[in-house]
């Protein structure tokens, strides 16, 4: 059996697109779509001489990884009214299955373009506006509650952990709350323009 120093699970990510197709002074629409990814195998950070560094780190005949996780992000969330002067809230459910201690974190998929804020995009092409796009003033907040949720809003400015457990779970449904503050100073979107952000949920096991 080759010597080894450390290994970690490749993170599992799911992304969710949050789009306000039109934000008016008295409301708007927030539509979510899901892009799903399957869990990858364990990845060896360091291996003995002669051993490969990708995929499962071999520790002997018959060895299999003990930690796996699958997550499914919220779907079918629509009609999210964006009303100026208040915190606009929508709810969903995150489903987790893991056979070891686990955690789920949330982040903005495109930190360079959106930086945690819903950003102006073209509703016809689906692309962000390239030249000085408008952004909502406040960062979007994400919170997980229930038995395994932290119960604390995480700002997509930096992202962070929203749920965890020291034991395995199967098809555990975790309530997720999305909060988008909208200010009276936020710009109303122009024709064929809206606001969008892509949220990444990342699951990992110990």
C-alpha cells in the first residue's frame, strides 16, 4: 500500500440563475433556472511515487471512498416581486444526500461581473450588458434554516457556509430563503433589459 499524506473530496456544485426580467417601481419578476452537476470522485492531493494523482487515490485492493454527497438546488421559483423600499423574499428547498459529515456553501458564480449583486442583462440574448451595466444597490442574501441550516443570512458579497451536519443524511430537505433588498434609488430596467445573478451551491464532505 502506497504512503499518502492527504486527500479531499472534489466539491459538488449546483448553479441557479436568478433573473429579474423586468423591475418596475412597483414590482417585477424573478425567474430561477437550475443547472445541475453530479458529484466527482475523490482527488488525491499527494500520492506515493508511481501513483496517479487524479480520480480516486488508490490505497489498496477493494478500497472505495467513504464520503460522497449529492445536492439539488431550488427550482421552479417564479413571480418574485421586486418592490422598492423593502426586503423582497422568496423561498425554496435544497435537497442533500451525504454518507458522511457534510456542509453546503453558497457563492456568486461570477464574482468579477456581478460581485454578489443582481446585474443588468439583455433579456433577449441572456448576456450581461458589457458596457457599465446597472446593478441593484444591495447584495443578495441567502439563508438556510431547519435542522441543518445555520439560520443566518449569507451575503453574496463574499458567500459562505449556510448548512452542515456531522452525520449522514438522505434526501434531507433544507429550507432556503433568498432576500433581495431593493432601494428607491435602484434604476428601473430599460426595455429588453433585466437583472440577473447566478448562485452556486457547493456541497462537500469531511
